[in-house]
């Protein structure tokens, strides 16, 4: 028998509990890093990827030359994980311009990030009837590319890209 399907609300509760557990070393710059001193370090989004693997949402990560890849993604969430948790963007972006990835990389603790997840700030999660943040960016990118402008947010390779960056 397979694992039960979790609602996005339940996924978020598990994620917050995982971050608050104190069992995982926090890293930055990638979802998952192998440390030269031994062991592993994770971004807050990397811990969500681990839960997604444990629940059969995505396959186990692969280790490549530049580190660990979750469903081909190294620094931002794979689309399946983003959707599973009900996040509006692949880096945990919020309407105020902050993102969980940026907070993590700037040293905000897992416990504080868990508090943010539990508070559900505007823009972090998809609300019923609303589109994902990345969807609007991709639409904008397509229109700009049609107009000949190729250096725009939402374009793969741009730092604010809605696509996975590896």
C-alpha cells in the first residue's frame, strides 16, 4: 500500500516540524550540500525536497559533479515539490519581495523560517483561485520575448527565473 496523499496544509505542517526538529544542519546556496567535514547541510527548501522524496513525490536525489540534484534542480524547488506544498514560487517568494531561500541564505534559522511558514504570509502559498507567482512571470517573459527583449525576469537563467536553475 502506498503512502497517503497529503494536502498542501499537511505538507506545510510536516515541513515546519522538520525544520523545528533541530536534527538537520542548515546550509546555503543549494538545496543540499555534502560537507567536506562529513555529513550534509540543507537549505530550508532542500528539507522540503527530502520530505517530497520520502512521500514519493519526486525520485531520490542524484549526486552530480556540482552537488545534489532533486528532480534536476539544485538551487530552487522542482515544480512537483512546489505544487505539492502549495507554494506560489520555486524559491518561497512572498509579495513583500522576500523569499524563504534568501532568508535561509542570509542566516535566518530553520526555527524562524518554520514560524514564517506557519504564519502563511501573503504570496507565499497559492490561495484558491489564484495563479502561482511563476505563472505570471512566465507569461510576462513570453510577451517580452515576443517583443524582442530577452533579459527579463522569468527568463530561464535570470536570477528571478521561475524555471529550475542548475
